[in-house]
């Protein structure tokens, strides 16, 4: 398997649930990213990990909690979300900070 | 701050029609400019890029020219196909760092047979 793989593809959760999104990259990259894509809005960068250290956190609410256990895996832990958090969550990776991003297919999250 | 403005969609064209999707930007200095494409059910893919004024990026029949005087990077294709139906995102990077990548809102293109 190659590229950037995200699971699950779709997730429906209630506001009191706890769930996690998973991202795995098979490209040997050393940086990983979480983006939020909402309808008719620009992509919003949420978190960046470089060499497994978080280097960017763009004022994301604490109900989103990232985890990067190694350079190939990235998680986004979700708890007590709001309906406005419903969106497509995209994971990306790159080799260093100056190379192109490679995106996964995203997880479509619906909060009810 | 940095920003990217794209023409609002959706854009609907017949197969073999000429495509233009407008993109203008605001940035300090000399950013790199990009077009990304998102096919249905997929993530974004880099389509083309230009790193300095008057550069032309091209890929898969698509072209865009970095126009510093008009701060624009319009996407064009001479003859679209049904398979080009997707969402197209213009983006800029002021510093070379992927963390600084700023995206437009995207333009939905539908090509009818």
C-alpha cells in the first residue's frame, strides 16, 4: 500500500462520544499535518508534526487532541464535539517543510 | 496577511470547452503559487505550481502563469474532459514552508458529456 491512508472514511458521532481518526503514510515522510475542510471555506491547518514533535497548533479547541506516536502514524482524538465540527478532515505528509504535501482521502465527520 | 481569492463556482462546461478559473492573491514578498485538484471522494493533489513571476506551470493540459503585476494565477485548459470534473484550489506559499500554505475556497468544476 502506498501514499497516505485515512480511516475511517466516514464517521457519525454524537456530541458526547469519544472517537479517533487515524492517518498512516507509507512515503517515508517526516512531517504530518491535519487540515479541516468545510464547505465553501479555505482549508484550515490544524496541527503540524515534524519528526514526531508538534510544531504548529493553530488555535484549535481542546476537544481536538492530536497524537503522533511515530513518523508514519498520526491520530486525531475527538471528544465532546459540536455540530459545527462536522467537516472533512484531511491528513497530509511531506518530506521536510519545503516539499509538496501529499494528502489522504479524508474522513467525513458528522456530529449529531 | 496572506489571502487567496478564487472565482465562486460552480462552473459547468460542456466537454471540449475552454476553461478559465480566476485566482488572485494578496501576499508580501514573492510567494510560490499552486493549483491543487480534489477529485470526488479523494484528497487534494498538486496539479501545478510556479515559483516566480512570469513562470508558467503546466500539467495534464492545464496551465497557469504567475502574473505579479496583476497578482493573479488563473488556471486555464483549452479543452476540458468529463474526467476533469473536480474541485480546484488555488494556493500560495510565502516562505517555502508547507505550514504557511494558504488556500482559496475552491471552485467546483462539472464537465458534461
